[in-house]
């Protein structure tokens, strides 16, 4: 029978059944009651034992939960946040999807910041800053989703005006929205926290990557070093390193300040983004990094139908291809086979009624029938996907 204790191996508590059996054994062994006392669950004595055992078992569960709040592998929610805070790791909040909306109507119409448009029955986007419709009857305006998370708005889907403005008649978006992110899950936060321990090292590539991933707005970071004395194939100067970040438009000075402590160990920072920082002696230092170069990927899917393929199956396949494409990080190759496998996974999650699917892919233009080979993506590049570059044919 288990013993309640905390040892070098961890905490041990008892189950409800074990607690109840302990009480039964104690009653039968006592001189006051003896072995003949009925303790079955249908007896009054057994019912009292059950009530008391339940209360004790709840205390066991509480003890286990309290113990787990100090264990990063088992803690969840706020206790896990507290563990992260001890090592300087803060859970990342969700970010908001963004897009560029084309607003149409009467020239000179002023549309105030905060006015909203939406995908019909879908996410709502608010205009970031006041916009004035030009002489051609349109104006492009950045918009941000009103709720955080990866809220999708495919090209041409933001079509409904929520807040009417006299002279504002139409709205659309020429390209897909850039997806936001959800709050970091417990497991994502655990993984990043573990990676952050590299920060205590001598600014190795993993340490620099962890430092960059901890910055607000960074969804992916890669650190590439060149330990030789000559420029390498990635264009990194000898004894230097390059940080590649995604997405674009991050706060450059913040990135530069975070990079500076690593220069003494990691070497010369490379990249086409330059920012000056002032060191602790008042000297100006030039920090460099690089954004991943976008590679516009075109996809085509040939679907062979079988019974159960829905009437909007082509649209669902396109959405699935786009969703998988959006999981690609800098340096991830484009593998048509992986797209096929993603669409063909559990029909309850994807699209039912597909007998077979062939995906072709190409950079910069529509793929042909033979474009089924993987497309290599360099460490300084990122494959990007858009619904306007994905076509589906089903037969």
C-alpha cells in the first residue's frame, strides 16, 4: 500500500480506493470495533467511511496539485507562468490578424480610425488610422482584427461594412490577412522556457535564437554563424553571425539592443537591417540582422472524388492547403507530399470524400503537372502562401 510522503523521487499520495481500504483495515484491526464490523458501501458504517475517505482524498489531490505548481512539466496556467517568471521567461500573449483593406466610395470621404468591416459571419477588422477616399474613389487602409488569434480573412473576403459612414460604400481586401497568433499554450511556453536556459551560455547560436524568440512580435528566429575566416555561402562574413527574423516590421532598436551583449562572443553581426545602439561607454555600435526573404509559392491540387465529397469541397481543400502552408517557418522546404498527407488525414478534421490528391508547387508562377518535387528554401528565406495563389480542380 502506498505511503504518503515526499522523497527524492517526488510526492506520493493515495487514491480514494486506497484511503477507503486503509480506513476499513484500521477499523477491523482496532480493539474497539474488531473484524466483524460491517463496512460494505451499503451499510451505515461503510457510508460514513466513504464520506470521510472522500474528504481525505480531496486533500491528497490538493497536495499533489500544490506540489505540481513547482514542477514545470506538470504546472499549468498561472503556476506555470510563475515558474517561467523565475527564469525571466514570460508567456507570449496572442497577436492580431492584420490586412490591407480597399475602401471605396465618394472621393474626399473621411473614414475615422476604428470604423469596422468584416468577413460575412466572420472576423471583424477595424481601420488602424483615419483614411480619406481619394479622387479615384478608393483608398487602401491597414486594418486589424478586433480579436486576437489566427482569424482568417482570405483575399476578397472582407466585404461587409459594420459601421456605416456616409460616402463609404464598399470594402474588400486584395490579399489574405496576415494571421495573428493565439496565446502561447502551456506546452509551447514550456518548450520556449527550456530553450531560454541557453541564454545563460556564451551566446551560442541556440542562445541567440532563444533571446530573439523571447522578443515581442517574433514568431520565428534563426541564428546562423560562420566560424571560418571567409564569407560563406549565406553571405555571412568570416567570424560573424546572422539573425534571421519573421515577421517583418519588428521594432528594430529593440532587436539591436538584445543582440549587442552577444557580439563579443558571437562576432560580427550580419544582415541588411542596421541600427545603432550606444554601449555602456557611450560609444556607437552598429547592429545588424535580417528579415527572412519571402518566397511566393503557388499551389495546385488535383482531387479525385469519391462518395461524400462536399459541394464546397474545392474551397475546403484550398483552405486546408493554406492552413498547412501557414505553418512553414524560415528554412522549411516546400514538400508537396506533406500537403497531400495533410489534406488526406482524418476526414473529420479535413475534407471527406477524397480518393486521391496530387499537389504541385512552384515559386513565382503557376505549377505544371511535373512540379511535384520538393522546393528547397534557404535558411534566410520563408515560403509564403496566399489563397489567390492556390487552385483546386476536382473530378
